[in-house]
C-alpha cells in the first residue's frame, strides 16, 4: 500500500488538505475531490473530535469511494500516528519532524511526510526513512528556488511544498520544475465559500480545473 500511495501522490501532483468538524461535509468534499479527478485526501487533525471525523470518513468511503486514499495531517506524536493508522489512514503528514512518529509510521509501512523548513531538517527526515518531506510554509522559506538549491547537492530529496501554492499553471509550474513530485493545497483548492454553500458540484469543477492546470504545468 505504501508504494501505491507514493505513486498516486506523484502521479496526481496535488494533495488536497482539508478540515471540517461536520463529518457529512467532509464526506461530500471527498466525493467532489474524486469526481474532479483527485484521489488523495489529507484530513487535518485540528480541534476536538477531528480524529473521530477522520475515522468516520474512512468508514463511509471505504466502499462508496474505493479509489480514495485518505491520510491524516497535523500528527505530531507517536500515539496519535498509531491511532489514525489503526483507523485506516494511509499516510501521515505533519508540520514538523518527529522521530517517534517516523517509527510508528514505518512500523506499519505507512508514508510519513514531515514538515521541514531547513536543509538540516530535510536531511534528518530523509535519514529517518521518510520518502517525502513537506516544505512548510512553502511561501515563507524561499519558494521553488529553495527547493532547487537543496536538490542541487541532494537530488534524491523529494519535497511537497504546502502553503501559498495556488491552483494555477503559473504557480504550479515552478514547483514541478524545481523537482516537487506534488504540492499540497488547502483553501486555494477547496474554497471556503463553496463548502459553506454546500456547492459540491462547483467544488468538483474547481478540482477538475486544477487537475487540468497540473497537466499543463507539467507539460
């Protein structure tokens, strides 16, 4: 499963990032993502009850959306990592690197993508067995130029920028050219107004337009 998850992330080029306290809304967002052409979904662990909502999402989409690969975001300790994996999370993202989260994920053969903002953090995560790292916040640590500079001496580094990336060709192309296999996007991809108005058809169209932008940016 780990290989499949990593291959899907690289193939699709975008990881949607979302949080909402209403489990029904989360499931509808997942449906819109899949309808638009994206099958990975990072649900972030924010606030009371978030992990329960994640479990609900996994359970309700397991058969209804079998192509969906659900992951957990904002996981900062080993116990939480083990818990979300037990609930069915297929990958784990975090804003920082944690050795105990790395151990918990690797023991279960689940990709762990920690947030890194320096070359030292990136290399520490790589040495700990992380196949991907998250550049966070990407818009504050040097942009695509930073990734290019890191990959010059360390071409094996595979980093997913998150924070400030927009669903446009002009925003996406420099990151892919710098070597990013994918980017993470939250409200730029899943606008709050569409969610608030329950315009999930509109969201599916927004996602489809982003998929097209990714294809053009990579061409």
